[in-house]
C-alpha cells in the first residue's frame, strides 16, 4: 500500500458516466479513494451505502468520494444507478490506476485467481498527499462503519 506522507499518484480514468477524471481535478479537497472487488457485490454495496448516506457530511468537510474497481464503465454505471451512489466510480479495466495504488492482488493473496482488486482505501489530503491508508481485509473493520472512520479522520486532521 502507499505509505502515509507519500505523494498520491495522479491518474486519469473514466468514471461510470464515461467522463475522464483525474486526482489532480480535486487538489484543494480531501479525497476518500476506495477500491472494491467488484461492482454490484453485497460487500461494496454495504460499504458504499455508508458513504452515500454521509455524502453531505463529506462535502461539508471539503471532501470528495471516489470508488474504483476493474469493472467496465457500463458495470460501474449499473452499480451506481442500482445503489443510488452520488459519487464517481472509476472503471479501471486496464488496471493501471490499481497498479499505482497497490490495489492488485499478489499470487499469495486470497481471491488472487479471480483477478479482483483488494478491498483497500486511501484518504488523500488537499495537497495530494496520502494522509492514511486502510486495508479493510486486514483491519477487521465492519464495512458499514468505514465511511464514518474516514470522515472522523478528516475531521481530526482539521
């Protein structure tokens, strides 16, 4: 994973609407950047709903929410629509962004054979620096509580 204090890699990728978005688009804002295994899966729907219900709180804290997986634009669009997610979902089919963010699984990891990303996330500060990394597979945190944890980390950072 990227270490706290390191520069977050910039990227340019398509969101669920086919729009190009880059990390640099959000300089001056906090970015909650989440990787999930696959669109339309129950775990991410649970985690994503935590962000959805706190979207206004994140906006009030000068933060944006971005989700990402290796799914297609159309799969991300269907997922965003079925879960009513008001935030960007990146379609990283090339896995270039996932590679830069260490979201790809190594052969010794669980679910490696399925080629899905790790369940990790990053809190990136307004200057584009990694403020905190979260390994949800190792931490044992409840997926439904992760959004609140990230929001509290933003608030604590001032």
